[in-house]
C-alpha cells in the first residue's frame, strides 16, 4: 500500500476538506492512530516529555528522534510519517540538510517539520529545493520554551498578529507544504488560513485551520498530568490501565492467577517421569 504524502494534505485543502493528524512515537501509538484512519503522523519532539520523562522538548536530539521515527515508520503501512527536527538541528542550511536527509534516508520519514517563520524561510527553501517536503510551525514554538515560564498564546496584539502572518507567507513562499499553527487566537488562525494556498494544521488555534493535530497522551488520557485545555481529552486510558493492573496484581497475590488456561500442560509421559526426578 502506498503511503500518503504531503500532496494528500494539499489535495484535502484544495477540496475544502479537513483532516486529522496526531503524534506518535512507537508501535502502539502508531498502530492506534493508523487503525483509527489518521493518515498523518508527526513524530514530535514532545516525545521528550510524554515518552522519555524529560521536562522540555529541547532535551532530545537527532539520535532519539531518528530512533522513534524509524519505529513509527516500521509500525505503519500507509500513514505519512513526519519527523520533527529537534533543537539546534537546523541552525544553518548545511546542518539542516544533513539532518533532514537522515530523517528521510535513514528513518524513512516522508517529510520533516521545523519551527520558525521568516528566520528559517531560507532553510526551508533550501530543503525543498533538495527534494525534502517541509512542514512549518509558527505561533508558540516549544523549542523556544526555555525563554518562557510556561506556554503562552502568541499573536494577541495587532503587531504580533501581523508578524505571524508574515511568518506564514514567508514559509509558503519558501515552499513549505503545510504550516502548524500553535496557541494563537482562533480568529487569527482563521485569517492566516484564508490568506494561504497551503494547509494549516491547528493545535490550540481554533476550528478555522485546515487540519487539527494533538499530542496522543493528551487526547487519550495516558498520563497523570492535566492536559492542555485545547486537547479536548476523549478518553482516560490511564485510569483504565491502573484499574486493570491492580486487578491483575490482586489476582497474583491471591493465587487466582495464573490458572491452568495460562499454563502449558505436560503429557502423561512427562508427568510420570517427574516422580523419578531426584529429591
């Protein structure tokens, strides 16, 4: 089965449709998402927190990102897998080109994502010229989180809104296939989307974007932390898993597990021979 590509994103946008995207970082998360019909999977650097226990996305580098991207590629058959270029992996064109090539060639990704607008447009243009599909990312950019006490919405003031539109247009002109818009007022995200010819992928940016993306544990309630308001949690799998494991532990402690059904039965010859074993 052929994998989806960034062309499918553009086709959905051109047809006036919406599409869903989600993060994934290993076989279970990738299988869940693809089985649910989600065609676009981002191996986000958010795996630093949700999979590896770090406090910030900047704690992962290329080795971790390639490792997890390859796992998601191996675990899917049709999804477009997008590798999130980590902190300081695209500081200039040569560095970005080398690292993007590793995502595409070594990990099997179908596109890469990087943060920034006007400032990274020359890097985006160089990658696109070399044949690498690129997804942009504007608004709140997690790799800049060391400069802030907590995630904050961007583009609340007119000047900041104009700067974000300038960023989006610069990315489009550089050849980006789509742009993630994170934590901006929904009216601004809608206005930016209406002025672009490429899809926008919203996260905490309202319903006016072409697509929506969320971090899987936030959606499914996999972790104990309170999810962001924009996630719209649709399940609480953490509580279900804890309850199930508690039942199993209690069954072990009481002797109810394992039963004969979980064991391997020996044949009559083996059972007879057991009495002859030394004591």
